[in-house]
């Protein structure tokens, strides 16, 4: 019997996603889904629409005070979200 090359399933899935062009959209979806987990319920309460365009996360914040606080931490928040997903998905966050 011939032995075949054994690969980890997560590597096979990642290669499949990359070859078929779905790795980036999947990571973007995971990052948007991570927003309430990373930010917590207090921030989620003031969060409206969320979308990613050109490696920038756009987040609608309904409270001016919360928006101001988040603006001061936007780089650290982007880093936290990327770390949660395990990939470099966004470079910046824009609050509107």
C-alpha cells in the first residue's frame, strides 16, 4: 500500500479558500461578527451598521460621546479585532 502525504485539515481548508478567492470575504465576515465580542455589550448598544470597504471598518455609532472615545483608540481597536480573527483584515476604523 502506498502512503499519501498527510496534511492538517485546517491547512487544507485554508488552501481551498485561498485558491477559490473566499478567504478574504470570510475573514471580513468573521471580523464583523467579532465586533460585539471584542467591544462588549456597552459599545454594542450604540452600534448601528458595520461594513468593510478598502481594508477600513466603517462603524455607525449613535452616541457622540462613545464615538469620541472610540476615535481616540481606533488603531488599538483595529489591532485587537485583527488579532481576534487571526489575520490582517483591516488597517483602520472609521466611525460615522
